[in-house]
């Protein structure tokens, strides 16, 4: 009789939108002063600290919008807690794409880094954007700006023991995605209406929020959409938004199954939508689809798209294709 023991891990993720008002005043903060936000993620306490004008000693010594992640849980018995933080500037009105995303990953052991002036273990700084770039950008409006932060914590699950002489139960398919797809199509108990390119689409806030961290922040955070039943979506085609909604409910994208031009075009539109709403699995599906659609007619457009939405593998594949295809000088 053999016994198999497996240690499993999972990730816990939380997304928040940090709105900084009075930028013209806060940018005069000292380098040891931070705007602080406290979150609970994965049953640990975390601090997300922001300084709107911290000198960047690694690049140009000029003021930058800077963030850091601080581990605040006291009496933690876990020797090393691994976590990451991704952050980017966003336009709350939804009229502009988010800024380039910056990320940091760190193992925390709750040993204070006194030289940084904090009581907990903290990460290296993430330099998001220079103050000069921010002041010339569309992200600074009415002396305020908004940062979307995603904190991801890697957690160990309980050890799983399996005896090889125990029969495994056969679990029938639940058909959950079919039921949720029908719920979307029927519109039963829908509590939000999207207006996209003049077309009305209804859905359920709780389901959307469970799948998209960005929509979680918008519907159940402090954004204006939290109490609104009608949300106007700018800069997106209704067909792509409809396919994205269907993916959120069913985890399927049959529109990308074909090899025709329509499937390629839809993959490009969906990639933009997936990045905008934090749908990482849909973004990966679109990227894999576009990897097989690189031709002389599409390579340049896909390259630009990959560069805009941080798809390094797709960008490299397009660059390689163009290098071997374009005539050499």
C-alpha cells in the first residue's frame, strides 16, 4: 500500500483603487513621509504606502510617484511570506488606457527595516511614474490621481494525503458554465446595465466582481459605479464587450475557435478588454490565439498591441517574424 503526500499552494489576490487628492500639496512631502493604506490579504495585514514625489536614486534623482508593500502582521509564525504588488495609474472615467504596470515581489519575514522608517518588513520601492510625466498626463485631473494596486499573496494549503487503495469518486460535470451562461442571456435579476457603442447589455454585479478585480473595486469600492445601475463604457466595441461578459460567466470564448480574420480581430479587441478589466486568463487566451495569427498583414498591428499591453512573449514573436520577413538593408 502506497501513500502519496502533496503540499499545495494557492494565491490570494486583492485589488484596490487609491485616490490621491491634493497632489499639489502632497508632492511637497518629505522622502520619509508616506500616504498609508492598510489591507488584509490572505489573513495577513499589509500596508500599501505611497509617496507622490520620492526622489528616484536609481534613475535620475528626480521626484517619482513611488509605492512600497509593507508586511504588518505581528506574531506571524510563517518564516517567509511571499507576496507581490502590481500597480498602475488609471483613469477613473475610463477614457484612457492604464499606464505601464510596475511590479515588485518579495519574501517577508516580519523583521523591521528600521532604515526605511517603518515598523514592519517592507519591499523595495516601485517607481511608477515621474512627477513630471504625471503632471503632463491625462491621469492627473482636478489635482488628483488614482492608482490601481493588486496585492497577491502565495499561501500554502494543508498537506493532502492520498492512499492508492482508496477508490476515487466519479464526479459528474456540474454544468455550472451552462447555467451561468443562461443567466446572462436571460437577464434574470440583473442589477447593472452597460451602454456600449449605443447597445444595452445587462449583467450581475456580484458575478462580474467575483471574476474581475477591477470591477470588484468599481462596484464595491468607492468609485462612482458602486451605486449606479447604468455604466457607460467608452472606447470599446459592443461585440467585444459582449464576448468578454460571456467569458466571465462561462469561462469559454468560442468566437476565437476559427482561423479567419474575424477571430483574429476579436482576439485583438478582447486582449485590450482583458487587460483593462484584469482578466488574466482571458488575456492569456487572446495572446495564445494571436501567436498563431502572425502574418505579414497582422504582424505590425499585433506588435503594437503587445507592446501597449505588456505581452512580452507575443511582442518578441512579432519582432522575430518581422526581422526574418522584412527585406534587409
